[in-house]
């Protein structure tokens, strides 16, 4: 598990957005500061959350899909955010 109190820790963030342009903008803004994974698919995001530890940034038009992703993540004690 990632030591979140270590100042050298690069947070792992999963970026999810159905709009590729939004996803790339967010990716370019955060790259270098964080370890990033990006996807346009909420189904793929669910699988990634199941198998990896992430802080989650989620911007997605289908709020139901995103809420399901956030609910699943929080069941694993992973903070999730809707942007």
C-alpha cells in the first residue's frame, strides 16, 4: 500500500472522462506530479479500481456510472471525487 504521509510519494490517480479532450487536458495538467492512469470507459475504471490503489478523479457525463465507480472505490477505502 502507498505511504500517503511520505513527501516523496507520487499519488496514483485514475482519470475517467467520456470526453477525450477533457481527459487529455486533465492529464496534461497533472502529469509529472502524479502517477496517472486514464480511461474513457467507466467499466474499465471499475476493473482498474478493483485491482489497484488509486485516489480517483472522475469527470463523467453519465453520473450514474461515475457514482457507481465512486461507491465501489469507497467500499475499498479509496477516496473518490466527482469533478
